[in-house]
């Protein structure tokens, strides 16, 4: 996380950012990512974790390499 954010990127790509973490560490990472997003950083998160995915305002679901759904939830 530190290396990815040290240069204050405009966009951050996160591939399974909580994949190999215990629950407490995963919550900490999610908090950091949401803080970055609140400060204006665009996040692109790829995950198989439905709980993490549901936190996103926009969700794009892919099936067999193709977009299945693209939904924006009101927040």
C-alpha cells in the first residue's frame, strides 16, 4: 500500500487487495482504500469477495471475460 500511494496517484489499481489477509488486516486495507477514494483517488478494485465488491459505488461484473452487468448504486 505504501509503495502504491507514496506518489499520490490519481488512479489506483488494486487486484484482490484483501485476498491473503486476515479479517482485521483486510478491514484496515479497506479503510485505507476508502480513505484514498474519499480524498479523490479513483479506485479500480478487482475482487472475488462479494462483501468487498458491494462497497463500491459502481460494480462491473464479468463472466467468461465479458461484461455481464454494469451497475451504479446511489450513495
